[in-house]
C-alpha cells in the first residue's frame, strides 16, 4: 500500500538515484535495484544483503494497470536476486488481467413496467461508470453486477441513457463499486 498511498515513496524508489539535501551538504544515493534502471515497468522497492539472508529484493512493477509485488530472499548474488525477482514479477503480472468491471450497456435482468402501456417494459442496463478491477487471468466471472435500486414503474417518454437506478459491482461477493442503471 505504500506504493499506492505515498507518492513521495513511490517516486523515490522508482528513481535511478536521489539527492538528499540534509545536513551541511547534499548527498547522492544510487538505487541498488538495477531492475529499476533496466526494465521499464519495474518501479521499486528495496534491496538488501546480510550473511544469513543472502541477497534480498522486495520488488514491484506496474504494467497494463496491474501492480505486482515480489519478495526474494536467500539468493547467492545480485544477479540471481535480480533474475528471480524479474521472473516472479513477470509471472505475477501474467497471472492477472485488468477488466472493465461493469461494461456500459451490460444487461442486468431488470425490466420496469411502463405506466399506461399494458405489457410494455423498459429494460435497464449498466450506464457509464469507468469502473475497472483486476482479476486472475480468465476469471472475469468473479465480478458480478447486482441491481440494488430501481423504480417499480416508469411513465414515458424516457430517453435512452436516463439514470433510473443503481447496482453494486461485486468481486468475489465483496462490493467494489456502485454503478448507475440507465434506460436502454
């Protein structure tokens, strides 16, 4: 969450070097995470080494709207640490996809009777919303749309796109967004 909620931290760990202007003179620190310099989508985070832990890297990368994080411990060299981190981050990135959670125009199974027009109904569909989410690759079905509010009846004329209700967008049963339902 530091990468998402702390812009200064996010910018700092994604630089090849930083200059700290503290004390009596500026100090330049090079980022020891070579992946930040050599792989465009890698954006951090922290290297380390101790005799017991070996070479360590908490790595992160962002591509196609998907942020992944890895932790590698106990490697015998910086080269092995970098290779293992890149392999993990690449695997993690390929394991997920970013999808439109509630596509505009998606049918939700709601039709509302139109007053004074026996048998006539107005279908409600998902309206403009821009909601996106990340799911495991090939598992779009983990995201569902659950209508929560709509009128019992409408009186025409109603223009297509008129907002008439709302629906919750659920991922694995947990609400991630609320979107408008509009007249189809």
